[in-house]
């Protein structure tokens, strides 16, 4: 296999679009997700259209052992991962004291633990070869606290912070790390996260996943530290929110995440 990208959460949404972009360039893939049928369908599509080699691994990243199993599988096959794209993640709506504990623990395992472990497992090989690129899919949510999505926003804050820190550690190793921080994207994630009926959908138009994935992929190739799919979002998060009083920011964050009232 050549120029291999390992993509988690590859069966749909941004992950699937990233796989398509990579395959179009004639580069091989290891695709990871829970839904084996979807992975196999994508595998066949990419192999037939672009004549690339694609391996699928149906793994549930909420299971703590999964990252090591993925690494051991690629190592046993002699696969050298050149691009690590940690895309898998999920959110969940509700008051933190009312949400099932398992749901939030699974979220931490997928959004934080699996991402950290896969990064730590594949980094030594990249460093030894003197090249490699890591794209950690974070979120614009990583720049502020999120009442009613408290655990999700906090996990993404970890991803953005972790990515920037290790990017600095690796600056002379030939390996780059990019934290990709898109806004709301028109994928299954919107409904599964509970944001489909939230007030935020009145104010923020969901972006096209194809365009969003292309921005993230290209910024990864360029080795950018932070990547945004909206210039307005980038400006607002980096320069405006720091001047808003914290209590006011929290109140605004909560209001946009509250469910829209239905009128009968």
C-alpha cells in the first residue's frame, strides 16, 4: 500500500468525503467505523472508481481496546500510515446531570481517548520515517463552553488543545498536526447530536460536507495548525468571543443550543 491514510468515522459525513478526496488522488486507505456494511460499500466504490487499495476495519472506538487493535492490525499487515485522520466523534444533547453516564463516557472514549491513543501509536513510525500528517477533526465548539452539550464541547476543547501542543513538539520532526474546527455541517451528525431542532439552526447555515472536507484535507497537506471552514467563523472565534463577558457568553451559548419551541 502507498501513501496510506487511516480515517476513523469513515462510513459517512466528513469522514466519507475525506476518503473520497484521498482516493481520487490515487492514494490507498484504511477505513475505520462501526458500520461494516457501509464501509464495505465505500471500499468497493473507491477500489472500482480509483483503482486504489482499501482495507476496512469495523471497530467501535468507544471500546477502549479498539485503538490498539487497529494499530496491531495495520502493523501485522506491514502498512505504513502516512496520513492519520482522527475524524470519529459524536455529541449528545441534554443536562449533564440527566444524561446517562455511559453515553458521556462513550463520548469521551471516542472523542478523546481513541484520538489520543491512535496519535500516540502511529507517531513513532511517522517520526522514524521523517514524514507524516495528522488531521484531528475538532469543532468550532472547542473555543467556548457549551451548556446542554457540555461533554461534547469539552471533548473538542481537548482535541484543539492537544493538537496544537503536539504540533509544536513535532515541528522539527517532519510531521505536522492540524486541528480542523468546522462549524455545523450538513451530515447525519446534526440529527444524532440533537442539534437538528436547536435554536442554533436558525442562525447558522449547515455547510456542505464536500466543501468542508476539502478545506480540512488541503489545510492538512499544508500543515496548518488550525483549520476553519468559514472565514467569518475563524474571525469570530479568534478575535471576538474573547471580549464578550463570560457569563453573557455562557448564556448566549445555552440559548442557541436550546430546543426550538414548536407552534401548533
